[in-house]
């Protein structure tokens, strides 16, 4: 049985190229278009809507924690009993503090992936008139992946390769193609046809990577 946490880590790693030779100045590159960046921004705004709830909960529990520490309560039945109000605060404040940290971690987890995707829209998209290659896993491959897709130059030199984490079987093959790709997003287009990395239409609450690439 696969470890869910390990599988999640590998799914995130699948967004990054296993090997990228971007130091080659001969690679043709272009900036992201406004429409492409707009899709990613839509994903960021959608995640921001989701992140409002943990953000509010974090502020509430953080305020309660600070209030208990700096302004401990004094219940009526403890009037005149020195130190009892501080004992009460010492018991309750850590509980609220842990809750605040949990909501803050949830807030960060919701936004980190779309913000990372947005940051990568300021790096170039590369264009290679070469080959796209699919191959089965090798002995060193992780069990979470069922194959790899790679971009090769016209001299059949590997430029970049990404693991494929899907249920469909991968067959060893290679064909000529005009490929557009980025390091984070993977292959965007093959012969002008979108792979789904950048959705053609704006997702409701998603973002880059919400659709499985059809590669």
C-alpha cells in the first residue's frame, strides 16, 4: 500500500522537470502571454477565496492567544486569588495557539502551489522543434510514476523530462513534434495542441495543474 503523504510529495514533484538543460542559449523562448497568465491568476484568486476561512480562523485564535497571555481573565469566583487567572491563561492559551498555527499552516498550504505557479509565469516558455518521447519506468523509477515524457532536440538530445503519474499505461515511443514547455508546468503544447497544463477556459476554483495534461 502506498503512503498517502509520500504519494502527495511525489505528485508535487511531478510538476517539475526531472532533467532540464535550460543553459543552452540555442533554445527558442518566449514570455507567457496575458491570456496564459490570466488563467494562472484565476487559479490564485480562486484559492484566495478558499483561504479566507483559515485566514479568519487564524486571526481569531491568534487574537485569543495574545489576549490570554497579556490580559488574562479574572473570573468572579477567583477575585482576590492571586495567580489563579494566570494559571487559567497558561492552560487555555497553548490550545488556542496550536489552533492558530494549524489554521496558518492550512492557509499557507492552500496558497503555496498557485503562488509558485504564478511566480513561474515570469520565467520563459521554451519552444523546441524536435521530438517528444515516452518511455516506461526503469529500475531507478519510483513506484508512484508509470513512465516519463521527454522533450528532445532535433539532434535527439534530451532537453527536459517529466515523470507521468497517471493510471494509463505508457508505451515506449518517439515522434517529431513542435513542443512548447516550461520547467514548472511541463509540456504546454504539442504541434499547437494544448496538453491541458494551461486550461483553455477559466476554472472556477482551480489553477495551473488542475487538469491532467493530455500528453
